[in-house]
């Protein structure tokens, strides 16, 4: 689906663009640095139009006590993380007007105050980007859709740990949750629809 509109109260939500994730050399189809650069263009455009930018980061207690429970086939995650792995990428940080949301699950909504931040600002639509496409971004898109937000996905401002899972989300899942477009298309539509 092509981009059609951005509501007057739209927020940009950037998922897990933090040191320990964007520095992963195995990201595909785009390297982390490209995704951060495109996310930076989106953030600059949203800030320039006075629209909220939400930086979502994932973290865990040093002892792993707040890690999501449950048995999985995919192997366990480490219980400890390197210092600074959960710090927002420097290219996006440093804007006091931005909202920072901390999560401990895949999605940006469950167990966080994201919905509260958005509703108090009258937000009706979100533009999503980040890492990983099929994990944090898709989980957040599904929850946003379930919460009644219009969802737009900037598909070249996201990447995954596997190119096939990225493609599956972009081609099969996202069209059922919202509209998709490139960073340039989102920025262009924002400029056309904002004063």
C-alpha cells in the first residue's frame, strides 16, 4: 500500500536503535549505520514540524531478574550485557524534547508507558522504524494497530538479523497493519501535509 496521509498528530517511534543492537555486523538487508542515518533524517523532519520523536530502548537488569520468562527453541539470551549496550545511538540522542521509553520485551507497548505518552499528546498515528524488523518493530506495529493507531512503516529505516525475516515482515505482515514507504517518501509526505 502506498503512503496516503499522515495525521496532524503523528509521532515517530524508533525501536531499539541503541549501541548494542545497531553495532551488530550481521544485520540485513541494511547495516545498522544506514538505518540510524535514515532514522536521523526522519527524526530531524519530525522535530522540525514540532511532532514527537519517541526513542524506545530495550534493557535488562544486570542480574537478568527482569528478563522475559519462558522456554524457547531459539536458545537463551545472555543474562549480562556489555556496559553501554542499551544506550541510544549517539546520532539520535541529545534532544531533550524527545521521549525515551524503556522496554523489557520485544514490543514497545507492553509493560511501558508508550501508549500513555502518545494519548496524552493526542497522537493518532505513528511512523515506525528500528531494529529488528521482525521482532521489535513488528511487535510494536501489531500492538499499535491493536491500540487503534494508524501505522506507517519506514521500511528502509529498519533492518533485521536475517534478510528473509525482514522481507517477510515488509511484504506480508506490514501491509495488514498499516502503510509502508521509504524514509524519503515519509519525509516528502510530511512536508506536503504540514505547514
